[in-house]
C-alpha cells in the first residue's frame, strides 16, 4: 500500500509538471519535427533539382547544342553538379581547340564553383596556359598562388617555380626554392631530383 501511495504521488507530481510546461514541451517537439521535415525536404528537393539539371544537360549534348547554349545552361545551373560538369565539358573542348582566351574565361567561372582542391587544378592549368603563351611572370604568380594554399599539387608546383626561376636566369632564387622544398618535403619521392637540381644550381 505504501509503495502504491508513492507511485500515485509521483504520478500526480509528473502530471502537474507536464501541465505547467506543456506548451514548452510541445513547442520543442514541434521545432524538432519541423527541422527533421525540412531536412528531408531539402534533401529531396536537392536530389530532384540535380536530376532535372542532369537530364537537361544530357539532352543538350544529344542535340549537339552550341557552346553558347551550354554556357547559358552552366550559368543557369551554377549551383548544381550538372552546371559544373557543363563548364568542365566546355573547358575540355577549348583545350582541344587551343582557344586560350576561352580557357581563361572558363577558368574564372570554375574557380567560383569548385572546391579548394578543384580550384588548385584549374589554376595549375591556367599557369601552364600562360607558359604556352610565353608569359612566364603571369605563370609564376599563378604557381605561387597554388603554393600558398594546402593543395595536393604543392610539391609539384615547387618544381615549376624552380624551373621558371631558372629559365629567367635567376639561379639564386631557384636554389632558395629548392632549399625550401627539401626543408618541407625532405621525405618526398621528388627530393632526390630537387637535391640534384640544387647542386646543379649551386655549381657544386
């Protein structure tokens, strides 16, 4: 009987607590439910949006759409993966035709929509394009911009920086870059090459 009385008193206290805080409780549950629904809704919306964009992109390709049309599509769907793919498709087409000015314009668009890692690859392609044009100073600046970021190309870019400084007859700067590389990447597979290059630049 005593245990039963305790349970009844506990039940009464619980009921009073729920009654007093019912609105707060319902609001919290409502907010959580809304957040969950919004999460599912956004995922569904994003999936449908991507699917629709890709269908449109593939239709344009099958119809042999002109580059102006594909570029318009890419700009319209710039916040989708299909839009990014369209710019990359145009990028590859421009490379095949050797259209340098088009490459630079597309590079600017790609840098706005790609991840940090993706941007590094586009910048690297830009630097190579500047080199092809014979603009070594512009190429060097782009290589430097890649080198300042944490990117998978950082080690490789050091070799380009060394090469360009050497091409401009600035052996001292090239040697300094080689020393920087060895200090930062002494265990790299490229370290042997850079060590040999440093000896060559130092005349030893």
